[in-house]
C-alpha cells in the first residue's frame, strides 16, 4: 500500500496519507508512569460519572434543571475521557503510534466535540448559579427543566456542527509534507500545519474555534460571577452571604481546573515548550472528568441525601431477603 492516497476533488488532486504518526511526549523521562496513572484515572472517571448519571436518573428528587446540566456534564466527561484516554494509552503505552486518516478525523471530531460540550456545560452551570443567587424568587420561573433541556440540545447541535465543519475542512487539505502529528491525539492545529495546499479555511477555524469553545464561555462565566458578587454585596446578613457563596465554591473549582491550564497554554502560544504544552493540555482532558463528580456532585446536600436514601433502601431489601 502506498503511503499516500490521491483523491480527485473538483479537478484538484487532494493527497491524504494512509496513516499519521502521533509523536507527542517524545523525550520526557519516565513518561510511562504517567500513562499508567491515566489508566487509573480513566477507570475512576468511568465509575464516578456513571454513578452520578445513575443516581440522577433513578432518584426523582434529582430530576431538577440543575441536575439535568450535571447529568449532561457527567455524560460529556465520560464520553470525552473515552475519546482521549484509551487512544492515548494505545498510542504511547502500547507503542501504536500509527493512526489511519479516517480514524484520525473521527478522533479529532469526537475529542473536540466533547471538550466543547464540557466547556459549554460549565457555562450553563454558572448561569444556573447566577439566577439562583441574583433572582432567587424567580429561579423556578426562569430556570425550568424545559429551558435547560432546550439549551443542552442546542449546545450539542452547536458543538457537533462546528466540529463537523472543522473536520470537513481538514478533508479538503492535501498532506504532502510530514505525516507526524506533534501532539498526543489528532489535534486540529498540529494536523492542519502539515498541509501543503491553501489552508485558509482551517486557519480561520483554528482561530475561531478557541474563541467559541474557550473564550466565550470563560467571558460568560466571568460575567455571571460579577453579577453574583454584586448580588452577594447586597445581602446584609453575613451568614446568608456565606451560605450563598458556598453554593458557588464547587463550580468555581471545576472552572479553575478545566480552564486554567488551557488559558495558560493558549496565552503563552509558541513561547511554551512543546512537551510542556502537550503535557499541560493532556492533564486538562484527564483530570477535570475525574474531579467533576467528586467536587460538584458529592459535595451537594441533595446528592448526599440521594445516596443515603439509596443505601437505606438497599439495606432494607437485604434485611427483608435474609428474613
């Protein structure tokens, strides 16, 4: 089989390689321990997020607008981790660095779609907290299950469409330079830079997607917390102010864990060492999905009560069976 496939597209020869070579983490000593760590993280991520989804689905007390968004975050975390970690383990731990062109495009689509949805869902959760604190008397009127479902479906369509356009534009590129992708997955930017024909469309997408996926949600979250801070200053009782602030703590931790490494990487650009960039971004795709169920769900009173209720119900069933 030849290393390159030529495809005729509007009378222009488009050259697609049979395989790309994923070369990330090159030259980092003892990096195999990180791969083993990610295996452990992935197992815990699957268990934690599956448990959160199970609890929300089975307990009717959690069938609220807020927990619809939490369920969506758990689903995106689970799917996003699956899009990133197993291919990364297969590539680097088991030395399977070659990936076919079609598999690379699929990996690119699903990886960016789910990381987009994670970002959007954190913005939805900040909207929920903003309304709850700034308009407490109108919360049930503004934030309804229907409105959150509509927002969630819209964001899935937006993320899917935007990243589909990105992959379509990638298919129109001709790859006659190197086929080595300097990243830990089929990253959009490093892959597009391997093209040797006009890649204006992909350059535009490479600039606009981070704005849509990263900076717009970040600015929206900052805006909601400015509104929250102003609302908190109007609360006279210190105990009530503290109680309201505590409802935002978990979300702020999630926002920091998810956005801080990405923002640092994007801000530094080419000034950051390539391996440091790859390692930093890989942590961003590995850790938030593990921490989200622990920080956001298990710390909320409603969720803890649901777990206690499930435990008591199972205990009664066990006792009844033994009798």
